[in-house]
C-alpha cells in the first residue's frame, strides 16, 4: 500500500484491510471485488490485484506460509526486489537489502552516487551499496532505519545534517554537495487524454447507474461507467454501445471532470443516458449508490457519479421533476 502512496494516507486503509483480511487464508478466499472495494481510493489498483493473486499462490503452492527462500519469493506475482527484500529482512531476519526512494537519497549522499536516478547503472550502484551495508543480526531493523533516516533526517529539500547519525561518514556533507544529490531528471509533463463517460440509468432513477468491469491496465478489475477515449456525443454513444447498453443519450453533456493520475491528465466529458430494460452480466451490472462500497470502484467513477447527482431544490430552477428529466435545467 505504501508504494507510491504516503503512510498517513495508507494507515486507515491498512487497518480496515487487516480487520477484514487478518490472515493470508482469509485474503486468498476473498472475491476480488471485496479486495478492490477495500482498496478503493488508494489508486494503483494493480497492486491490489497482484497482492491477491500472490497470496492465492502462497496458499496453493506453499500451504499458506510465505517462502523464506528469496528466489521463491521473487517468483510470486507482485513481488519484486524491494518487496522480497522487505519480507526477507523483516520477517526472516535475512541479510537482504531494501532500496526505496528514501534509501536512494541516503545512499546517493553517503557515497556521492551522482548519476541520474532511473538509469540502470545508478540503480545497480544503489543495490550494491545496500547489499554491502545490510550486515549483522538485525537486517530488518537496519533496513527500516535507513528508510526512516531518509524520511525524517535526510530529506529532499531541508536535510538535518547536524542531527544525522552517519554525518561523519557522509561524502556529500564533506564535499558540500548535499543539495546536489540525488540527481533527478526532469519529469515529463502528464499526457492529456480526452475521455467520454456515460451515466446510464433507467428512466426516473437517480439512485443507480450501469457499471462495467474494466479489463484495461489503468483500471483493471474495477467497476466503471461506460467510457472511452474521445469527445463529443458520437463517441459517448459509442461508449454506451460498447458497454452493451441501448438507450437514449442526452442531447448535451452535463459537465466536465479533470482527473489527474501520475502520468495522465484525463479530461472527461460526462453524458447521461436513459437505458431501456437490460440484463446484467458478469462484466456489467446495474448498481445502487449505496452498494458502491461493496465494489471496487475507482475514484474517477465516484467523481463522475457525483457530477450526475440530481440538483437540490434550492439550486434547481425546474418547476417539476418531469421538467428536470427533460433536461430543462443545467
């Protein structure tokens, strides 16, 4: 959960997750919808799906016990070098390194690693130094101390060098290069993506919407409104068709939503549609708003549904519900 996400954001999700899934066995038995529902709002949903898949493999291949062998751990879905090292050092007390963003900052200053972050030679240097340092009887404590050092003392912009326990060994401090390191390449501007989304409902029903399970990588496994890249009414109609829904699309969009992801800036046109009687399927269902918490629903979908919520009496100039249903007000 902490990958690409702040700890203070994660804590309430973590507590709810462990309360619902206190053991590997309970998580392995759970439907994917339950897992994604508890992850909803954290983003990077691929993490949740891989965690679920990996836990199921631990149960089926290793009897529910996480393997202590590093190569076996690396063979599990969702486990890379960082996660394998965290499990190995903290759970099994093995001399296995951990390298995250905080550790990279500490190592880059401690040893003056001044090649750009992200390059293979830079990453190899980090792991080599981390492997050399993680020695002794308490490798898990050491790894966690390195992460904490980077998070609280060796910070990006205001490092507290005078309080640092390893300041005497820090080459960057000796060479007055602390603020130069690590070398970070300029980030690319997020890609702008134009999207249409359709809030499709039965006539006169403002308390539900048709959702479809998305198989694309971005929102894989989540339930979303019918949507696709594009703009304008024709593309909105096509998104409705691709979702297997037949109905009358609104004559104009009801709003625009901007949703920012790490590498994308999504500009979403929101349309509505009145859908004739349809049957749900494994990948399409009509969902009441109160039931959304039981599903894995992206934050974007929650924002879009809020856009399509009926206006209050104070804000609506329509004289009747029928007038509002005819889109007489904005």
